[in-house]
């Protein structure tokens, strides 16, 4: 059976769109990349040539409103995610948007509500890739009686990505572009919320150590997003609810890479993210953690484009990541931001 052609319009052909999304779409029968628009005419024309995309547009609104576009892939920075998503849905287009979902919780909720107003259209956020490979195995270990009850959650990610002050200010250091998304907080918490109860209380502290002052185009801008962040959480579960601790940094030399630790009443799980995801597990009475061998058939992987197209065709539901889930992690980043601003603990969930 030949599937009806789905024509994709690209708003922002950035690195991830080039590396993953365009090749992913082109592997699917009956899907075509129909058009592209970037932030400037020069970069739009270059992307069209390099990626062999037949049509270009002068601005994203023209692409979104074009009758020959069926679905929109948003590969821009978070500052445009809400506006483009809402316009695309109003124009009758399916939407796949890069993470983070938006700049802030208000924009994320607007996107969620716009999607709810168009239930016939598919909406999806590119998921955190962390845990896609080992997620099912980790969930199985958490549910194992040998692990017991979750007592402590530790999230770590200390890199030197913003340590060098001779480099231009990165867009992830500018709230006008990235919003309230601090370092790897959103991407790590999205993975955490697949495995753990939601937080009900949040306390955060942070600092900006970077002395960068200019962007790549020479504009004078100082970073206004923390490059050092520590967060304490209380997880849902009443008096027996677990406790969480996040340490994220962009200015740590030789710091520990991205990892998640889960400490239970009967065992410990450690997940290390890198070129290959490693899961380690140790039970009470054992001398050390051992690496869990995950059979190839049990390993997950990247299937974002396939899931999006299958959902459009009514073959499956969007699981990673739907807009409701995106709002949940955006609520967490909002709570962290409010705690940073006030110096006080913030209770979740936040009022609508």
C-alpha cells in the first residue's frame, strides 16, 4: 500500500535538523522535505542547496501558510517555538518542534492549549535523547523488588562548555533566546520524569561565573542564565517521598559527565550517558555495582521522525514527547527559576 505523501516544511535547518530530522524523514516512504526557511535569505538559500530542498521561503509565516506544506518541523531556538507552533496549528499543519518546548511555562501552556484546540493535528516535541537506549531496562530495575523504594535521586552534569571566556556568548546563555532553560536541566529532568515520581517542592541556587560579553556577530551581550546550578527537590509520596539533588554546571573543569543515580531502600541504579548508555546496579549485600547487560532486542533508540509520521497516519500515538509532558518539564524549570529569583522553596504543581 502506497502511503499518501506528507510534505514537510523546515523552519530552522540547524545542526540537529540536518543530522537527525531530515535524514530520518527521508528514510520514510511517502515523506518529502518540501521547503525550508532560515533566519536569513543567505542561510535559507545555502540550506536549500546543501540539503537538496526544492523550495525556499522569505519568512516562516509564508512557509506555515503555504497550502503545499502538510507538517512543520521547527528547528529554531526556543524563542520561536510557541509563535510558530500556534501559527502552524491555526493553518492546519502538524507540528514537530525541537526541545526545549518553549522559553517559559506560559508559552508552553499556550502551545498545549493550541494543540488541544486542534485534536485532529499531530503535535510532538523532540524528546530528550538521554535514556532512549536504556530506558526500559532502567524502569524494569526500578520496579524490581530488590531495588525497593526510591529514597534519593541525584542528577549530575558538570561540563566546561562555558568555561572559556574568550568564546562568544552562546544562545543558551541568553534568556531572550533560550528562556528559563538552564544548562541541561530540562533535558535531564525530562528523562528523570520517565522514571521517578514528580517533584512537589523545589529549592534552587545558582550563579553566573562567565565573563563573556559578545555574540558571534559582535553584539555586546552578557550571559543572564546561570552557568552553575544546584537544585533540591522533594518527590511526591508523602512523608515517604524521596529526595532529589541536581548539580549542573557549564564552568566545571574535569567535572563528572551527565548521569542519573537512583538510590533505593534495597539497591542502587546508576545511569551514565555518553557514546553508549551504561546502566549499573547493585543490591544490598553486594560489594560493588555491576554493569547491566541489555540485550540488543531490549535496547531502545531514536525513532522521532518515524513516530511523528506514524501518528499523523493514525498508526500510533505520540509517546516521546507529547505537549502535556513538555508542559510538565517546563513547569519544573519555571519552579527552579522562581526559586532562584526569590531564594525560597517553590511548591508544585504551579497554579494555571
